[in-house]
């Protein structure tokens, strides 16, 4: 296997048996909820690792349900 072949053909690991299909992907009938809230700036700075920098005290958390995602099946994520 040559480096050129890998760079041309690889899109997921393991290269010989990728865990998901090659794109483009379609996400149909997505449902999502995004929660935005203001937090204590000092508390936020304590948990954000370097070299990241906190610019604002707003935090966003999202829940996404994707019942029909090409190549991925139905799944839900949050973060």
C-alpha cells in the first residue's frame, strides 16, 4: 500500500473496512434542542483547558436526534 493510494482513497478507519460509508451525507427529519445560558466566567475559565480561551460567559448545550442519516442509521447525540 502506497502513501499516495492511502491519501487518495482513505476517509475512515480502518482503511480496509471503514466503519461508515463515504459521503456526501444526508440528514433527514432532524430534531434538535439547543440550550444557551450564562455562567460564571471564573468557573468557566477553570474548566476550559489551555490553549483554548474563554471570550464570553455563554455556554451552549445541544441535543440532536437524527432518525434518518445516510450511512449512519438512526442516532442521537448531545454535547
